[in-house]
C-alpha cells in the first residue's frame, strides 16, 4: 500500500493535494476533484508548504483503511454520508464503496483480481474472435445484385404493361347501353316491291338478301317486313291472309326466307314481321262459325282460340317464326280487340312464349281504345314499341303539339315503359314525296324524324324521294290502294314496273341516301339523340324539347347529361325563311344538311336561312 501512495518528488507536486495543481476555474467545474460541500481547508486554506517532496504518513493510510472498513459494515447508511462529507481523494481511494456512485471505477479486490495461491492476480478479460468467414460471405453477391435488379425491372415493366393493357381494353366511349331495338333505325320493306329476281314479276326474299349491303349502308339496324303471308292473289290482296305460317309463293319458299334471315343476321340486321292478328281472327275458316255458336253471348272474341283442342293459331305462328330467327312482331289489328277482357292475359301469354329478348310492336290506337287503366298498364308491360304516326305535311305547329302530347303521356312516366316507334310513311299511307310540297322535302322530313326520341322508321324509297305510282290511263283503278307500293328504284338498274303494278317512272335523288346514312351514324353514336329519355332523381323525362315553333319553322334540341347537345332546324313550309334565333342559341357546327352538296362548317344562329323543305342538324358549342 505504501508503494501505491508514494508520491515521487520528481513530479514537483504542490503542497495542496486538492487544488494546488489544478487551476481554480477548472476545479470549480470538476465534481470528482472539487469536494462537495467544500471543507474549511478549502475555504481557509493553510499556507502551502515550501517543501518540494512529501510522503503520505502511515497515519493517513490507517485512517483511510478504517473508513473503508466502516463502509463495508454499513454500506447503505454510511455510503451516502461519506460521499457528502469526505473529500474527493478519499472517495476515489474508497473505490469499492463508491462503486455504485461511480460505476466506472473498478473494484481491485472483487473485479480486477482473483485469489490464486495466496497471491492477487489481474483478471483477464477475453473476447471470442469472430470467424473468418460467415456462410453468406461465400455467396456470389455481384450475381445476386444483378438478378435482384433485373427482377425488379421486369416486375416494374410487367405492371406498366398491365396498366397499359387495361387502359387499352377500356371502351373508347362510355355511352349508356340500350336494348337491340331501342333507339335503332328501322327500315320497313314491302317485299313484293323491293327487288325481284324473277325477271320483273315481283319482289322476293332473294332480292332483299342481294341488297343487304345497301340497307346496312343506310345505317339501318332492323328490317321490318310487311305482309309475307299466303293470300288468294298476292300481292294484290296482301291484307287478306289465309295463314300466318304459309309464305306467299311469289316471294319464295321457306328455305329462301331462312336463307334471307341468316344473311341479314350476318350483316347485324334483325328481322321483324308484321303479323296480321285481327284479320286472321276475322277470316279464319276452321269451323269458326260452329265454335262461335257454342260460345255464350258474354264470352269474348278471343275465347274461340281456346274453344278448339288445337293450339292457338297465333301461338303456333309465333313459335314457327321465332324458330326461323325472327326477332319481333308488329301485331297488326290488335287495336280492334282493345275492349276484349282477355286482351291482357292473352298478350301476356304470347310474350312469355316468344321470350323477353324478342319484341312486340302495337299501334298507338290500341292504348287509346283500352277502357281500363289496369289493362292498359298490363299491355304496356308486355309490349316494347308503340307505333306513332307523324304527319309532317301538317306543319310546325301540328308537329309541336304532337310531340308535346306524346312526351307528356304515360309513355314517359317510367323508364321501363315502351319506346316510341316513329313513322312518317308506311304501306297504308300516301308516299311522303307526294304529301310534301316539294320533291326535296323528303330529306328534311327524314332528318327531323331521325332526331326524335325513340326508334324511328323509314319506309323503303323515302330516303331517295320515291314518289307514288302515277297511272294517267286509269287502266288499273282496282289497284289504286296499292299505288304507294311503288317498285324500288336502284342506282345501277333501270327502273322497271312489276307485272302486278305499273305506271310512269318517277324521279329520285340517290344522293339523299348519303345524308340519311350520315344522320343514322350520328344517331347511333350520340346518346343525346338515340336515348329516349333521361332518368334522374326518380323522374323520367324525354330528352327532347321544342325550342322554337313559329309558322313553318321548327327548332328541336336533343341533349343528354355530360354529352354534346344537338339541334335540328327545319323549314316545313313552301317559302324561304330567314330567322334570328340568337336569343335562344348562339353558335354551332353543321353536321348534316341541309342539302346533299352542303359542306360542314360553323353556323351562327344570328341568321338562319333555309329553303322550303330543308333541315339542318347542328352540334352546339
């Protein structure tokens, strides 16, 4: 111990062991050297010794040893007090007791030495050296980094390709979906007058198949055929059918019909037949009189369909033609049975028979004649289109009133109600070109028809301004009721008269067909035009509005949410019209019309100029 406490005089230590060798400013901030609290010796220090050498006396050593022994006996109580009262030098020497206060001071007896043969030896601290090579140190890390990089890049490229593929597969437009017949253009054909392959005898099914491309070019989606059924003298008495299954022989046979249907389907054209229901019920000859005699006076006219053990002839016809690919039926004459109490149930059975993917068309007069609201509602639930005639020749005011009444009828009260089937010409009315004041008025009338909400219909030949048969000689006055069934004119074929119907040649304008085709394409791509109505906030409203109607000028606007709006301006009179419509509309781009030689361009509603019979379709800015 003396050797450890011996201080060499060569160090030239100062006399004071506390502060003589440390500057005041340093000792004031060092908690290990400065006593806490300071002793009187520090407050009133003794005069420093002049000796350059000194020895720590044995007495001091014994005192320090005594203090150490006392600290061992009472470690919990004296430790704190000694730390407060003893100087720092004593605390440093008393290292074991201060191990808790100064954990960085190592205990000589317990921590740094071991008893071995009575001698104190230093404690040897050893550490295990890490192995030279871990198992993963032998891996090919350059290759692993390359593989990881290329895997990441490949995954990134795959995700980018997936996103691009998803975007590419998305539809180019997001237009509302409709059924195959809703908003589509119908083309009504009288088969005996369309195109013949029998050397001028009469039109036939093969002639329709041969001109399928012409029908497609018009933008038509549905071909509606008038009567094709067997009569005593077809086509002169085409309304007096004797069967709803047998085909009129001049048109061809059942194989010709099926071939025509398949060919039109390959062109994405659907077939709808006019089915003369009432004439059959009226003219049917299989013991009808005996059956009707057995019916009581209060039984309906439809009851005789159930009086026989045979299948209902209407059901038999519906099944027959649906098997051959027909997609719908116009129930002609059903309005004559509007007051029949079995109408609703019978119609419901027919609809269930053909399936809900096929359609029924009925006349507007049927709904008007039904006396009961419940029956009318049931009928509307089982038909798909309501045929409404539009008399273009009556002028703008009459058309405005007609459109207003239709749009505010029960047909537009619910989104699921039947759509409108607009007709401006058919087999029973005078030719459109003969009803209008000018020959070129047919183009303007058809453009107006194609702008109305619903499913418009074009009667064959109206697209080129085909006129009625003119027979100045009067040789066949018995065929006057057929003069509107003029043989169709073809651009690359000389106009011929059929053997059953002939007259003078009529003038046509084949260039009008191009504008009809353009208008049909615009209609099929624009929800603002092909949609029937807008359903919003549980309210169904027709998306068509008559913006202006005065004398012979008619302006109708079509719109749909978040889509472009369109306007048609029509001159339905006999005189040229110049009108300022800038208070209603501002400007737009001409899309179709008013003449076949017209060029697209921007038009201002400040001054609208239209000649008689012209119509122009404008896309609003």
